[in-house]
């Protein structure tokens, strides 16, 4: 499962970040996900940052808490530069 979010970026203002939950048997890398998206999506829709998660936050009805994720990934570009 993948969820794309907009994150602040020092160069472009906004950049796409992808929160990905892998299946237990999957061994995808960030580079493979970005490369796949690069072939399937327009350049501005391709994620610049990929974060692997064990789960995505949901409501009691099972819907994604997008606001929670947007707040969490708002400054991901700054966090990735530290790594």
C-alpha cells in the first residue's frame, strides 16, 4: 500500500513523499519504487522521498488519517538531508 503526500521542499516549495507499507514477503527498495513511479507517472507526480512504515494510521471505520500523515511528513526533506 502506498500513500502520496506533499511535503515542503527547500528548492521546489513542495515535493511528493510516499509512505509505503510493504507486504511481509516484499523486499523493494526506495530506488526501485521511485524508478517504477518514474516510468508510470509524470515527473511532478513521482515521489522524491519514500518512507517505509509498518502500518498507516486509520480511523475506527478503517479510513486513512491523511491529516495525521501530512503533519508527520511536512518537513521530511529536512529530515532526509540529516541522514
